[in-house]
């Protein structure tokens, strides 16, 4: 074993001292309370208690509890583990007498329930009986802390450390190490002894497990320390180990829920919380985390109710619960003026009267307000927490993170460095300092409206275009929403650096951890984005659309003082992008609506902040935009600004909707749902009906074997599973009852085509085709077979028919594009490609092809437009820059053409035609000297280039004249 280092200096060495064997033996004799307790005569009961079989353990303990203090304690712990605190207290009280351990146990139960007076009485009694009673010593320190007696609290924690350093070889109980560890952790935090945490998780708690391998609290306490430091991997390992020993440890399930929420794994968190409630419905920590979820979902009233009715019922003086309640008051009522007796003012007065050093109350309050972006209020209370309780490390780290969110990076560094000095094991703080180091290396460009930080080596070209785009769209958006933020947005673009991917840097910049499942995000004051040139990105994305989306957040969050719900700012951002809903969103909407699994205004925020699945996340975006579309049905955009103004006035959604729309929230929701149902109905009539499970389909088919629709759908299901004989039988049965059934015919035709009988397949499909309501699969197969048979005109007509009837599905347009590409019909190809490009903002190939087609027909305006839109996805494509340059030159915009020719050359296109075009652009811009330099270089590379030579001679002649 080692000793705790008690010197308040990060540079002090850790020197571990040994105790002489004779002294250790003497201590083992004199310190009787430290010997293992024989809880009754039953090791069986102890094993049951440790493994979470509380009822079975209680049954055994109950037999001897009246006579055996150890059994009484075991019974009390069995009862308390399932929330039966009153029974546990009665059990201990009935036989506490002169037993220090029972008095200490009573003190712990009283403290956890907020009865500090009773806890104090029991602590004093326990320590009179046994001055070395470690649990009583730990509770004594906590009582000092919660009453504001900070020097006495620190001395109490230090007593536990010294006891360990002096008596460690005599300790025989794992539980003793737990209480020592808790005191040591508190002392280390207060005195900035960050290195001591490694001792706790690396030596002390492992030593507890060596003494008693089934002592799951050792894993639990280690897990909490790792969780505190955002060390998620080690936290998961320790908490998992605790649950392996005791699957019914409710507090471990709560900690696991907190870990899951750090990773945005809501399903896992909910499952852990539900399990904790099943085990112990009276565990206050469960209700605190559930209140956190209500708060994250923009439901302050629900959070407040849970805190008042559950958490504070269980512990009415908990500063963690009261700080959360205070945040609800501030959000709902605003901050009071000096002397006002508001709910918040009365609560703060009560808390500080009880504990003048109530830093944890103010820290919790500030942390909740920070989560809702109430920046000035959060900063005020973080500073109040530090003033009242300078021992706390968390407020300084939170203040640094908040400065990072605001783009105040110089201020952030000072706070974060101080926080790291105090706690070098905090992963988020360490990560954020690394981000600041990277930001110091990045270049900065100040545009008319924005400030951009970027990797000068890799993203200089990107930022040329991004700066121009930002300055174009930002004032447009400000005008649309009727608000200009007071300061310019800070946009930071992250590429791979120091062996770390740009995506990891981006995630760390936004949340302190490299796990953020998107390519861009905004805090409301800054925008972070992964560079589209990041080599590890799996797909291309439209960086221009992405920046526009994030700028909407910058404007609307600040416009509403960060009161805007997540769903509304996202809905506005998607709507402002100007693209149709993605096909995948339409399909998801059509599937979820009939299942009754759509979001409403009460639940939609969770789709963003705590999605159960990727489908939830996409559905939340889809529905948020649909809410905006619904608001604009028969109304002008003024209603959008009016709703923003309502949120700026601190109204809730339930209050804002009646003010803006003259409808109750329920009436608004009904209208919205009718709108969604109309969209889903259109999808269903165009072949987008939601799928049914094959098992359910077969059950329905057996119940109605002569229903041609069910027969045909069963045939299609069999076909997809390779059961060809069953597919043919079911299809034939459908056709017996409806000879024109299109889906059944499709199945038969597919089988004919697979057998090489293309003509028969075509004949079947043509005979059943209903041009007024074509079945999409049958129509697609017929068109494909026509194309395969080189009947291109007929195939095009069929694909066009599909596009007319199924306009939400891009596959028809893609098929038409293939047909026109094969036939060389560039005019019709361009028409189709325009429609495809408007459906998919990330489709680079289509935009590039449109630019090339337009240039070929000398439509220079269209060529320039599509080349520019292609560069909004990939600025590193030299060919796009060439097309853009030629299009600009064709429009006599020589200055911009020079820029584009230069970009193409910079990207490695050294071709002679490109340099010749650049020379001509210089001449067009009236810059013959630069033209001469370009031509000289071209002729040096290719002395026989006739056009370059002729242009050179022309320049020479002009000089002679």
C-alpha cells in the first residue's frame, strides 16, 4: 500500500511510506472496529446482501437482528437498498444502544435524507463510543461541509487521510477504505491534489477488492471518479464490474444512466433509470437525473414538479435538488431585482442561511442555466459559486467551457488552465486546452460579417469561397428574421491535425469530447464545422448549405435570448436551406405516422437532444420543418418572426402559440397532424405505403386467402425471400381473382424475365399497366426491360410516367437521366439533372455535369451557376474551377475568371489550355503584363503551342504600335 500525499502542490512527489510490522500488529489489536464483522453468524446473508438479493438477506438477518447488532445493520441495509428507509431506521434504533457502528449507520441514513440534526446526534454518539469509527468520521465532515464550516470539514477529511497513512496495515475491511477514499477525494479536490485520484482508482479501491472481492462499492466509487473526469471507457468498466457483482445496486444503475447520457444513449439511460426505480423508488438520485431529462427537453415545469414532489420529498435540503429548482425559478420568472421577494430570492436566502458557503447550490443552478444557454445568468452564478466555495473545481471548468461556447477563447484559456492545474484528470478540460492550442495555430480571416478560423495549409481555398458565401447569406438571414446579433459569428473549420481527425477536433471543440455525430454545430455564438476536405469523412457534404443552416441558429438563439426550443430553431434552419425533404425523411414519415410514433411539441426536443435511434434524429428534423411549413399555410413569414418574439419574451410554447396563432396548443397540434396526414396520404397513393411485416402479412393472407391484394403482397414477399414456387402460386391465385392485378403481374413477369423470357414479361406488364395509377414496381420493371431491349423512347416515357405519379421518389429521375445520357439527348438530360440537383444538396456529380453541359452549349450563366454550386460541395476539384473560369470568361467577368483559372492551376492542373485561358482572361481584364508572364511560362513548357505563340506575337505587335 501507499500513503496519501497531503501537500497542496501539483509538483510534490508521491512518497509512499511503510509502517513497521510491530506497529501494524499493535494497531490491529487495539482498533477492534476495523476487524471484519460477523454479520450475525451468517456469511450467507452477507453474500445475499452483497449480490443484491435483498429480500432473502433480510429474511435471514431478521432472525437474529434483535440480539445481534451486526445482523441489525445487515437488515437495515437490506431494507434501505429497496427504499424502506423508515423501517431501516426503526431496526437500527431498536438496538443501537452502545454500538458505534449502528449509530454511524443511523447518521448516514439521516444525512442522506437531509435530517442533519439527527445525523449530528448519531455521529457524536458513535464517536463517543469509538473515536475511530470511520463512517461517522466521514459523515461528520459532510455535516461540516453542508453547514458551511469549511475549515472543520477539511480537517475531518484530513483526519481520514492521516488515519489511513498511519494505520493502513491494520485495516481489514473494504468498507473502511471506502469511507477513507471518499474523504480523500474531497480533500484532494479542495486542495488541487489531482494526482491523488490516480492513487484512489489505482491502489486504494483495488486494495478494498483484495480484502473483499465481492465489495461492489469499490468499483462503484472508482466508476464515479472516472465519470466525474469524463473518462467514459474506464467509468463503463468499473460500473459494469459493480453490476456484475450486484445487478440490483440502484445507485450504480443511476450512475450508468449518467454515463449513457454523456454518450447521448437515451435508450440505455432510460432503461437504467427504470431499473433503479424498480429496485429503489425512494432513491433521490434517480429523480434528479429524471429532472435533468425534463430540463433537456425544455420542460421546466415538469422538472420543477419532479424536484418538488420526489427529490425534495426524499431530501428537502439537498443542494443538488435545490439548485435545479432555483434554475427552474430563474428560467420561468427571470432574475429578481434587488430586494424583490421572488421564489428564487426566497429559496436562495433559505439555502445561504443554512450554509453561507453553498457553492454546490450555485454551481448546480449555474450548470442548469448554462445547459439552456442563459449565459449571463450562468456566469453570475458560477462566479458566486467560486466566491462562496473556492474549493470547488467544477465552476472554474464550467466557466471556461462557457467562454468557449461564446467564442471568448482568451478568457476560456485562463479558466481552463486553472481548472486543469487543479484537476489534471478531467478529460474535457484537457481536451479543450488542446483545442485552444490548435486554434492558436490556425489562421484567421475577418470578413465583412464574420470571423473565420481555419487550417491555412489545407483550407485556404475553402475559406475564400466560404467567406464570400457567409457575407452573402448572413445579412439575408438577419433581414428575414428581423434581427442582427451584436457581434460577428465566429466560424471555425477543423481539418486533420497532429494525428487527430478534423471530426474529432470538431466534436471536442463543441462538447469537450470527440463524439459528435454531425459535421457542423453551433452554440449560438460560434459555428464549428468539419472541413469538407477532411480525408476521413465518409461522404461529401454541401458546406455552403451547412453554414447557412448553422447561421440560422446563431441568429435565432441570440434573438430569443436562447429561449427558442430546439425544434423551432432546427425547423427554421432546415426550412431556410431551401431544399425539398430528403426521400429518406418522407419514407420515415410514412412509416412512423400509421404506427402512431410521431413526435409532438411535448416530445420533439428529445429527438434532437436524446434520440433513441438515428430514425428519431432524422424524424425530429423532418417534423420540425413540417411545423414551420404548417405555420406558413395561409400565413406570411411574419408569423415566424412573431413566434421568435414570443420566445424572446420568455414565453413557453404553450403560451406562445395562442399569442401568435390565436389557437390553443391542442388546436395547433390537430391542424399540424392533419397536414402531416395529408402528406402521408400522398405518399401512400404514390406507392409509398408503409411496409407490413411478412409474418403479419401471412397471417392476414391465411385469414383472407382469396383477397387478391393480400395474395399479391404475399407473392412479392415470397419472391424477395427466394421462395419462387410459393411466389408463383400466390401470384397466380391473385390473378385468378383479378387478372389485371399489377403487383401480382409484376411477380410473374419477374420470374419470366429471370428465366430469359423478356418478351413474355413485357407483354404481361403492358397488358396490366394502369396509366392512371401505375404500380411502381411493375412500371419500373417494364421500363427497365424496354431499356434493355433498346426501346429507349418507350423506356423514357415509362420512367416519365413514374416521375409524374411518384414525385417524392428520385429513382424515376435518376432512371430518366440514364436514358437521356445513353441516347445523347443533352437538353432533356439537363432538365432532369436540374430536378435531381434540387432534390439532393450533396450531389456533386450532377452539379458538375450540369455545368459541363451548359458550357458545351455556351450557356455561360447556367454554367457559372452550376459550377459555383458544385464548388459548394468540393472546392478542390480542379475541373470544376476550369469550367467555372471558362463560363465567367464567356460572360466577360475576367476578374473572377482569373481567380478560377488560378485555383485550377493551384490544384495541380498544369494543362496548356488552362494557362492559355488565364492569359486571355488577363488580357480581357486589361492586364497585358500578367498575360505575358503566363504566356512565357506556357511557351517555356510547350514551345510549339501555336495558339500561345500567336497570342504572344499579337502582344509583341501591340507593343510595337
